[in-house]
C-alpha cells in the first residue's frame, strides 16, 4: 500500500513546506500553514502498465540467442567464462 504524502501550504501566499512551521518564510505571517494531502496521479505512475505499450513476457532459455550479445574481454579467464 502506498504511503500517504502530505505537504503544508501557506494560506496567505501559497508557499510550500515539507513540515509545519510557525512563521512563513515567504510572507512572514504566523500560523498560516495548513496540511494538505497529495494525491498520486495514476497516469504518471511508472509501475502501472500504459495502454498501447508492449509488455515484456518471459521466454524460455532455448529462445535466447547468446551469440547476439557483445562480449567484453576482461583478461581474466575465470571472469570471462
């Protein structure tokens, strides 16, 4: 479950703060910060699959062609193996 995120906004000037502070650094007013919930936009969620994009599927080892991969010589036989 996603953690609920909140932020604090100054009611006087609209300044934003991660935590509640008594005096606004922007406008100098006292006790104008209020806490508001931030809603995650599901359209921009990287973990959600997007419509119209292909999703990778698992393949069997016999379908993978290792000859297509470029090998890097490390000058160490055990590591190259």
